[in-house]
C-alpha cells in the first residue's frame, strides 16, 4: 500500500497545484487507501481500436473498452497542512464511479500498456474533514474538486500513464556487463564490428554519448527481453 499511496499522493499534489480554490491548503498528502468491500462490476467488453502491422501481422495498437460500475466504497485517508501551521485530517469515500474504461496496448514509441476513461466518469465522493475538532463543509468541496480534477487531467482520454510492468520490460535498459568468450580454450581478442543500419523503428532515445563522440543505439526486438546493441 505504501507504493500505491505514493503514486496517488504524487498525482493529487500535482492537481492541487493547478487549483487555487482554497488559500487555506498548503499541501495535500495521502496516508492510506483501501480498495473497498467489493470489486467493480464489468460489462460490455469489446475491442474499440485495432491497428495491425502489415509486415509482422502483429497488432501495433489495441484498445479494449469496458463499462465499469463501482460502488464498493473505496476509501482514502488524507492529511492537509495549512498556512496556519495546523493539519487537517480528511476521509474520502468513493460512493459511486461509473464510466467507460479503456485498456491500451501500444507498441509505439515503445511497447507499453495503460488504462484511462474514454470520457470523464460519473463519480461521487463522501468527504469528511476535521480541523481542530470542527467540520468544514466548504473545505470538503475543495477536496472533492481536486480529486475530480486529478481524474480528468490524468486518467481521461487522451491522457493516461504509460505502464510496463508486469506485462512488458522497461525500455530504458542498461548495458550488460562485459563477458569473456573462448574459442578452443583461447580467449577471444577484442575487435570492432562495422554495421550499416538500413532502417529502424521503435528506437529508444538515450543520452549516453561516448568519449569519442559516438552514441549508443538500442533496438528492441519483437519479443520481450530481446535486445540488440549497435555502436
């Protein structure tokens, strides 16, 4: 839960900077969260977009759309620091979340996956705040608007976060350690291999430049885990 709280906290903090609805809030952070008592209801699953590669006959882009209806009462425990030097404690309960969720599988620019809402979902929150043992109804509206802004800016088309694990390997790879090869029990001497690159796609950009001015170029194979290095 700690890593999940950190990701939620990062997104809420960024959305909080974009709204100026309350001069009382300084920072807003997530302490804990719960997925709720029941999973969302999933229906109407279909392929909404499919783009194939003519050469490999594999898909280059695949979108799978599903309708979700969530009323499992997922909860967030938030803490807000104020400019007055005091802390507020907020409990947020997701009482309703209905929308069309799209799972995205894409090979461009690197193979990744993700998910987002096709349009802004219908969402309702039950927010309870406490500041020095006093409730603040106006403040609860501010928190609710920040959460809705996070969904709209971060998780609604065309915006979504690229994900790799656990389906694909992280594309920003590092060079493997050098290994010594033997032929007839004799070590193979180091040499140079000149390669003429005719064409390439799905190239990962790197900032690694050697002392002689050459740049390392990484090419990802069709299968996960295949890596070719060309200097």
